[in-house]
């Protein structure tokens, strides 16, 4: 059994962070759009006690569409859609005594749509967002109904981003409260980002945390998953973006975590292409 304090690679669920995000809102008619693919696969799992141990091999792949677009002065929309989620697991018994059957399925994941307003637009930037998480991914799928393509509930999150940029650097801090339905526990979200840009290359280091309030009665997932009630993580995620002259670019990202609960604990990698829409 591994200690909960060992550094592990896990998938970090959330929106793609770029300089146009955070406390900044795109100008009207401008935006940022990305198509990416993320893979997490392995034989480790963080259980409901935040303890890490061996489990049957499991894999989740998601093809994601993300975008930010300015609708008006200080006002924009952000969307995130896993247009294809593929989930699979092998048969076996995990170190915690759980028995798993071999199964696989694919389909649409949960779509997030947020409306964002720039509250402060001076030397320091402050924005507020209202996010709606749509229940578009099947939470009970596969031949035996044990796989998840979404978290099986409709949620609403209020989020604040506080940012500042200077020369080639920028930073962002954020916090949010996620209200969830269907007896799922509410959540506190928080983290930050430090970025540096030189010519066409941007280097980002992100810290993302999600913590459950344990106020919901819905059962936690018994299979290795990235969708479960009372899921938690605290992770560090480096990201590289390279933008060409035509405003198209490439993205690479991975994630590391110091704390995890009810989630696959395995290497994850993301790669994508993006377009930075400018007037």
C-alpha cells in the first residue's frame, strides 16, 4: 500500500488554462478554441480513504473541445465538451477487496458551459463565472452498468479568478463553489497558475484542487474511474503551448498529484491543437 503523500500522476479534471483565461475575458469577437485528446491508463486507484493501491487495469480516453469567446464588453462564454469518452476496465480483484468485471463503452461526456464577466479591468484583473455542468454523459453504462462516461448529475459552480500580467509573465488565482444535485456532495475548487511566454512558446504551471464537503448520500464508485461522488485531488500540471504565425498552435500537458480520492491514479497525457482568434 502506498502512502497518500506519494507523488502520483493522475488526470486533472477541469478546463484548459491559457493566458486569455483566468481574470481575462476575450474581447468581443475574439476567442480561443482547442481540440485535444487525453489518456489515463494504469493499475492504481485512490480509494474513498485517499489510500493508493493496485487495481485491475483501467483506461479512460477523452476527446475534448474547449473554447472561450468574447460576447461583449467584459462578457464572454466558456465551454468544454468531451465529444467522445471511451472507458474500459479489466477483470480482477483490487487490493482493497473489490471485484471488477471486464467491460468497455464509449459515448458523449458531460458538457460544461460558463458565462464570464470581468469585474475589474485594471492593472489587476478580476472575473466572475457561473458554470453549468450538464448531465450529458451516461453514469451507468457498459454491459454491467459499472462504467461512467459522466458524473450523473447537473451542477452549478460560482468561480472567481484574480490575475496579473507583467512583461512575459502572468499569474492567476481562482476559487469556486460547486453545487451538485442528485445527492452528490458539494465541492470547493481552488488553485492557481503561473505562466511565461517567449515569442511563440508559452510555459504554464498549474495547481488545481477539488475537495468534497461530504454532504451527499450518493454511493461512491466501486470501479476505478474519473467520475465518482466525493472525488478529490490536489495536483500540479505543467503545460506547453506553441503558436504559429497563423494563430494555430499545439499543446502538450501532463499532471501530478499529492492528494487523490476516488479516482484512477495513473499516468495521464494530453495533446491538442488550438486556434487563437484575433481581430
